[in-house]
C-alpha cells in the first residue's frame, strides 16, 4: 500500500524586502520507495514565473526541473540529473531566453527578455536551484541597459554622418 503525505510547507514566503515575490511549496512522500517529490511555485506580482520540481530518493536528488514562465507562457526548461543537465527553450516564444554559465560551465543565471533587450525577469542559481531575483535588481539592469542602448545609438548616428 502506497502512503502519500502532502504537506503545505509555505503559503506565502517573501524574499527579503521584495514583497512581490512569493513561493508556495508542496511535498509528497512515498514511504515505500523512500522518495520525496517537491514542487515550488514562484510568483512575481501574482504571475507564475518559475515552477521547480525536485525528486529525491534516500536524500539524494534524482532529478530537478526548473520551468520558466512569463505572462502565463512557458519559455524554457532547465533539467538537471546527477550526471547531466540541459536547457530547452519553447519554440515560438516571443521572448529571448539566455542561460549564463561560469568558467567551469556551471549555471549562474537565466534571463528572460524582449527581442530588443528589455529584461522582463531574471533568476540566479545557487546550490543547484534557480530563484527569482529581486524586482529592484531588474529595474537597475533595465536602466543600465537603456543607457547602453542610447550610447550605442548615438555612436551609430555619428558614424553614419561621417
């Protein structure tokens, strides 16, 4: 007989001072197979932007899947297993999605943006998991990006006049 226990671990945890990011976590335990499946649902301003599925057996992660969303649409998946990992973007999405890795090829971040460079959402990577970055960091990145685009446009106009 399979015994499944569902726990609601957190209903509305808030990260730091960023009150618009929330996470709800559920867990199912299978005592027969000694496995635990958890799902973490992250929202920013009421919109789901990340769902993380983790399956562990005897305390060891067997598979972890991060599903990234924007405006209600799935934009990409990052799947990690003990010996491999991979990132897939959804075909036909109107957004750009980038995965940044460090020198050792470990993930550092995922950024969802518009095709013209506006950052819509971003996720940092620590200890095997992606988490949404604070909204204030998104705003700062977009200000810096806007200033950079303005300088590039000015340089382009100057070179056309020569």
